[in-house]
C-alpha cells in the first residue's frame, strides 16, 4: 500500500484527530493534502471543523460537570484561566467565538466557559460557527499556499543549510514558549 493510499484512506480521520488534539498545523497540513488531491477540500474542512468542535464540546462539558475535580481545579489555577474568565465576562459571545484563534487559550477556554455556567446550547451554537470558520480558514491556507509549502519543503531537501535556519526558528519558538510558560507561573 502506498503512502498516498494510506493518507487517502485514513487522512480525514487523522485530520479530525489532529484538529481535536493539535490544532492549526494539522489543519493546514490537511489543506495541503487536499491541494494534492488526496481528498476533497470540503471534506478536509468538514473533518477539521468537526474535530475542533467535538474537542471543545468535550472540554466544555468537562468544565461544566467536573467543576470540583482536581483536574479542573488545576486548570483554574493557571493564569490563562483567569484571563479567559475576564474576557468571557466582558464579551461572552465574542470570546466563545474567538478563543480558538487566540494563542494559549484553545484548551483552557472551553473549560473556563463550562465552569462559568454558560448555556450548553449557546456554547454549542457559537462553538459550531467558530469551528466551521476556523476549519475553512486554516484548510484554505494549506490548500491555497500548497505550492509555496511544497517549494519550501523542496528547497529544504536540496539545501541542507536551510535546515539550520528551520532548526533555529523551531528552537527560538520553543525557547519563547518556555520563557512565556516560566513567566506565567505563579510565584
């Protein structure tokens, strides 16, 4: 079985799981695969939207049903939780729509929203609209910029010096994330 056949057979399920667990990188990759014709773009968008929607619904209900659980209490202790609650208090519908687009708020926000007593129906409606928008945007990025991604990957394969640049960028991103995490910890 070729790699294309495996991706064609399991690619949408992997995209669904990637959208639920990882996020934008998996969805952009799904758009690139749709660009290659391994599955239709609309199917990639649907898999991304439903994966993201399902994960956020699960986090929402975990926050709603398990408010007193130690796992939710640990989430509540994080600085991002308090920021999510503040944004939710100011503009609830806008925040429910936008949290998946805000770096560092993707997982903690639905938990916070669930603990805040937001109606499950309201959350589901706004979450669905946001998940569809998110899936369409990030799959489209992968689809429309597929040639550019392929060109970069092709250049990486040809010019090993570019791996040092990519490695440096990845290391800088990890260092920035670790520094942010260290600064965000309570003293």
